[in-house]
């Protein structure tokens, strides 16, 4: 993709190929539910195609996708469907089996409270800096650093004896 706007089907295909895993993982990390993550995934790419935004560079495109994914994930929890829905234990069990990465560390990150898991994922899995995460999440850098530290501490406790973190 030489330019960073959606002008052809190839541009859309390129973005889908390159960022579909990232969008799905961020959606799943935020919703903790396969079906909601799939809904968020579709919504993010529909917005991309409908709005046809222009991006300054690849980093801007990726940050836009992650920000929209986080916002769409939040919208799931605000919907009346979600508020009225009772979780079934079978569905909860089903979601535990769909994680695409099977490492115990990845699973442990997904069990963290959302505010910690989100920054851990963006920092370690996506490679964003503290400043970039702060920009994406519209938070202060100090807040992101605190969440990273607390998230690491919780991971260390949950993985004690399973994986050596240091």
C-alpha cells in the first residue's frame, strides 16, 4: 500500500491481512468473549471502509484501528443487549478454548482486569511505547506506567511457579 487511504480493494485487503489478528486480539482482550470480539472486529473494518480515513503512516493506521477497536468494545458493554444478557457457563468455557496463542503467559494476560491487560498487551505484544499507549487510550503517561507495573505484579503472582519472569 503506497498511500495510506482506502482507494482500492487491494488497500482494504492489505489492511485486513496485516491487522486482522491485532484487531481481533484487542477486541477479545477487551470483551473476553469470542462472539463479542467477532462483532467488534466486523464493526471496526466496516467503519474503516465506510469512513475511508487517510492516514499519515502505518503507525497512525494501526493506532486508529486499535482505538476504534477499544471504543467498539466499550460500546458492546453499553448496549441494552449486553445489560439484559445472562452469561452461560458453557459459553464461558467455550471462550477459554478459542485463544489463538496457547502460551500460559498470554492466557494470564487475558485474565487480568481490562485496564491492566490492555496496556500489557499493547506494550509487549504490539510494541507500543508508554507515550504511544497513553495517546491511544487518552490517558496520562504516569497512569500507563502505573498500570504496567501493577499488571506485571499481578502477572507475576498468577504465574508464580509456572513461568519465570525474571
